[in-house]
C-alpha cells in the first residue's frame, strides 16, 4: 500500500510534480525561492513535507487584497 504524502517527512521532486501537476522547472523555481525547502542526501534532492504543506495551504488562502 502506498504511503500518503502527508505521512512522509521528505518528498521527491517527482512526488510534488505528480500531486500538483507542476512542471519540474516550477518545482525548481519554488525551491530556489525558498518556498519549498530542499534537503540534499548525497546526490538526491528531497523537499520537506512541512514546506510542501505550507505552500499548498498558501495556495488555498483567500487573497487579503
């Protein structure tokens, strides 16, 4: 049985792409901006689940304009 994204501490870039439909370039831009926090494990790059959840929550917040 697959593990839900919210049950994991670190996510693969491909996981974020698959769940959101965002391109690899968009995910890399979000990491460069610090919106998605990147963790390096050897040559592998992972994204913290907390930063992913915070980003998703920010997308669903109503604008305060």
